[in-house]
């Protein structure tokens, strides 16, 4: 409907909840990390693809905005938008929502790097992977830029200044 | 020695390691999340302080830079620098290192918000907490700005443009 990829679906587990009774900040990123695994499955870097190419994906940088608390047992999903890529880097935006529902729970921008696991060292995407990224990017490039992409952290007084 | 707070010490556990055999991206943030708990203990928001004030701290925004892989079993520590605060917000920078050693494994900037758990809604820091933050800030304000603070995510071609 939105043109975004669904890259992870699941339920918030008791072991992810903190002393405040809601999803601990780090476990939002775990769901987004699983979503990146889900994206890898869709671009030919699933386990078979990783074996065939000797490549994997490392996260270089990540930015998260926490919008709503999430309680244990809630069914959630991650939607993914491609923001850009070059020969060996992939910039994506994940958003966490209640399953089949619109409210935004958190947003997460990631910069990912293709690596040859024989090093590990960075290396260009395998041709078949690069082609899939290009096709996805063509589908996503007309989508609006997500609200929480491109952010840096600052106190309100610093932003105002 | 550096003037930074040590806010977490521990060892990388097997359940934090991904299919590449190293600490999964989300679990770096778990260590930084534990470090924020450690900081809370040092500013009067430990369990007793949370009960007495009815306050807690929510993470609003976080930015992580991944610098080195970390293998299972490695002893690591988190060092914390105060970057700023206002009446109800706290901006901190955590860095992950091998225990008692200088190499940087990852950096994490966080914006934290003081909340009244009766809402939850944001609320000014309790006076004793605010005073501790001011004292820490006075100690940290002459420290150099961390390399990975204030970042936003972009492809190299975007930065060059």
C-alpha cells in the first residue's frame, strides 16, 4: 500500500522489557537489526547468498528516534525504505509500527557497508545484489523523505541557536 | 585519568553475538543502555531515587557509530561524557573500549528526557538530580568534543555535495 518493504514482523517479548515495563531502547534496535536481516534476505544476501558471495553487511552508523512506548506482547512490524546506495554502501530507513497499523513507534536510519568476510574488508556489492538494490531504489526514490531521516542530536536551545 | 565516568563494565556474552561471530549492532546499544543506567545510579536516579521522586529517564534519540568488531568473551567498558543538559533533558556521549584500554570500539550519543512515571509525561529534574548534573557538567565542559558527537547519516557522495 505504501510501497515500503515489510522486513520484520513479531511480538514484543518479556525479556526485551525494562524496569519501566516497556521495550528497552536497545531492543528497538534489535528489531531494526532483524529488519536489516529481512532486507538482506530480499536482496540476495540471505544465508545462501552470503555463502555464495563470501559477503555480508556491517552496520556502520545508526540513528534512532523513540516516538512511543511499546508494551510487552504487542504485535509490531518494521517497514523499510531505501534512501540511497553507492557501490558498497546502503542507506536505509526502518520504521516500527503496531502490526497493520499506522502509528509510528520509532524510526531508525542506518548506513550499511558491504564486506568481504575473508578480511573482513569493505568491497563492492556482488552484481546480482547491486542490481536488486537499483531496482528497489527505483521503486522508492519517489517516496517522501521520512520525518526522522538525516537527523543529528541537539538540545532545543542548541537547535534554536 | 581522562575525567570521564566509567558507567558500565562487563564481558561480551555469547547471546549477543550474530552470525558473523561478533557483537550484533543492537547489543552495542544494550551496553550503552546499561551505561545510562549506570549514569542514573550516579546522579540519584537509581532504584531508590526513582521511587522517591516518581521520575525516570526515557531515551528520546540515539546515534551510534560502529568502529571495530567485538568478539565474544572480550572484557569491555563504557566511558561517559556529559555534553549538555537543560531543565529536563540530558545529552550524553558514551564510548565503548576494551577494559582499561584506549582503542575506540563504538561511540553513542544519546538525548535523554526526565519523565514523571505517573503520566508518563516529561517533567523537570528533581532539584538534587539537577544539582548533580550541574556539578558533572562543570567537570566535563572543558573536555574535547567526542569525534562522533553531532553526526548525521549520509553517503560520502552526499557529504561531498
